C-alpha cells in the first residue's frame, strides 16, 4: 500500500470514529429537546385542568318538577312569557340600544324585598337564553348573604364569586363552572365572609363587571342580586351593569316600595318590571309575569 493510500485509509478510519462519537450526542440532544417539549405540554395540560372547573350536572327531571324551563320541548305555560322577556333583554344587549347602555350585556335581577321570586326569575331567564343557538349565558349568584342557586338547582356548594373578590383564586375561569345544559355556565356565591356586602361594592367587583362585559361581549351575564331595599350594595351594583329586572310579587309588594327601590337604581340603565305569582284561574293555578321595559327617565 502506498503512502497516499495509507493516509486516506487512516483519515477514513478517523472519520468513522468521529461519527460514532458524534451521533449519540446528536440523538441525545434530540431526545432532550423532545423530552422538554413533552414536559412543557404536560405542564400546560395540568394548568388547564386546574383552571377548568368540574362540570355541574343538573337533573332535568327535577328542574321540570320545580317549574324551570330546561329544554325547547318544555310544556310550561311560562315558556312563551320568558321568550317575550328575553327578547327585550337580547335586543337591548346586542341591538341599537346597546350603544346607549353601559355594559349592556350585564343584567341584574332583584326585587324590592326578599322572597318575591327573583331567583326563580333569574334561573328561568338564564335557561331560556341558553336555548338560543348562538348565545351563551353566565348566571352569577350575587346574593351573597342568602345564596340559593346551589339549592334551587341541586348542586353542592362550590368556590365562586366571593373567593374571586377576596383574591383566593388566581383566575376568573376557576369559578365559572360549565353545566350539563348547553350554553349555560354558573358562578356560585362561594363561602360566607364577614365583609360580604363590602366586597360587592369593591373595586375588584367593578373590575369583574368590566372583564365580563369586555371579555365576553357576545354573552349575557345575569346577576341574581340581593333585594334593593335595606342592602346598600345592590344600588351600587346597578352602576356596573346595563340592565335591571325588578321582580314584583302580586298582592304582596307595596307600590311605594317598588317606586322607592327603582329610584335607587342607576338612572341611565334600562329597567324592566316582572310581575310574579299572578293568579290566573283555579284551573291554571299560579301564573307568572307581565313585563314592562324602558329607561327610568323615559
């Protein structure tokens, strides 16, 4: 073998050794990169799992028994009346009137005094809107002194509005629960706190309303609020939303109370009155809802 051939053979052998040494290094780098990517993906998925609350399962049979509208096929005589109410709300929220209202897609439901049926109206209105094909609805239990959504809808107490206002949860999405009913989400009241009422009038509550209005502009948000009279924070809430429904129980609510309650609400919002528990006939039993709507100064 010539000197040149020996040199070429030696160079080839050196290159083979070098390839054997380098290849494992390259494979390890690729493996490490893939491993890091998988780890990051797992962390993201774990974070998503942490931020996404469990689904609230609602018993449709029990909803029906309690007089709630749970499907398009519900036979309740009140279904058409709720269609009438929600049409006005949706038109105000997304139609030409929306330009004249602050946070037009945020709606508060209240009454002059306790036990006039505001939670019943809140739930049925939310269920009726959830039947819309292109709309979602978030129902918030803002009656933090006497929360009742969990009881009326039959689910266990969960973290909710108060935990968010106290800063005990890192993300709003942690306390917005999907439900087994399409297009319906729920935010419970959360655990009681000695500053419950003050939290409703806090800056963080104001920020919450702003985020809900701007982050979900195509969603209706319904606040089941405390009664207006005797709870100073409820009129404060009216400055954060664009629409209000005041529930009036027939034969119980006093006209002066209704007038006084409405006078305490934000004068620039759209206000509707819903007559609840109206007596129709012996055959029909109790019926519900006559409805008026318009800005207070009109």
